[in-house]
C-alpha cells in the first residue's frame, strides 16, 4: 500500500508535507518551514510524526525544527554534508543510504545545486519523490552554492526516474515558472496547456503539486536542454547540454 500524503502551505509559498503509513501507523514530516501550519495539519489528520527528514539547511526549511522536536519528540535526519547547519539534527544521511519507514525503505539521493549538500528523498515502493528545492514544477532551484554542471547532473538523475514518479517540491512557484518557460519554449503545446491549467488552479487557490517526472520531461525547460526547438530559440543549436541548461538558468534568474 502506498503512503498517504497531506500537503499544505507554510509561510507564503513553502510546502509542508506529512507522510503517513497506514500499516505501521507511523508518520513523518518532510522539512519544517513553519510550526503553526504543521501543528494544524497534525491536528487535522490525527497523524503525529515521530520523524523529520530534512532536505537542506535553508531557514525556510528548518525554522521549526527545534520547536517541533521539543513538542513532538521527533528524530531529525538530514544531509551529512550540511549537518552543522541543521538545528536539532540527530542522524545524518548521504547518497545511497536508506531510511526504514513502515514497509518502505526511503532512498537518499544527493542532489546538490541549490545548496552543496541538498538531498532528495525517494519512496520507491510508493513511487514518490520529495525533491524540495532541486526540481520544481516547471523549474529548478537557484544555484546558490554550486555551479551549473552540479545542478545539471542532479537534474539528470531525477529525470531518469520512472515517468510515473510523483514529485513533491519545496515551493508553490509553478505559475511563475510556467510564465518563464513559455519565453524559451513558446510553441510547446503541452506546456501551453499546462500553463493554462496552472492559472486555473491558482485562481481557485488550489495547489499545483504533485507533478510527475513524465510531465516535467514534457514541459520543464530545465529538463529539456536537448530539445532542438529550445536550442534554436536560444541560438545554441551546437552548444553542449550543460551550456544550454546554464543559459536557461541564467535567463530565469533575471526574469
């Protein structure tokens, strides 16, 4: 049986996520952006987490670590490469490690780019990926601590996951990302249809996630560096894949 997921907004545009396993009765929390919405979600669902898995050290993902640890007696697990920057961390993980959760063995994938030690968490049996600020719906994270080739390799790894993999990201950025994507891939019919659907969802104050790897491959320019139309639009027909990716990221930074 797949895990159940409760997704909700924290702060202004962060996603909070509770993951529940019915068989074991366990619940975990992915990142801790803000205490009050997380406590509201726990009260709403009746799912009390005993574990917090952290993707990276930025304050808008770890702000509530200590408060929640104190009140819920959470075990906090996070990336080894950023352990010194993660409040309340108890255990560290790195590439290839697994975290037992019910019948699942959560797979740790190092996905640096946004930060140097960023990790994503894959639930292979449930077909769910928590990519935080590496891969966004129709976008990717800013390169705050790494050069483009580092993020490029992380995105390549995520893009190789099964097409049906559901992807949960760290922020509700999809509408702005779609507007940018249309500037580099304006004739993509799948992207145009998706952008219209995203506009409809946001007009109704609905969330745009989860997405899937398959949907991102057809609409996310940060995974479409090989596409001849995008390359022609950028004037980069003969550039390397990583050069095309870097140019798209550069343009998004100033969009």
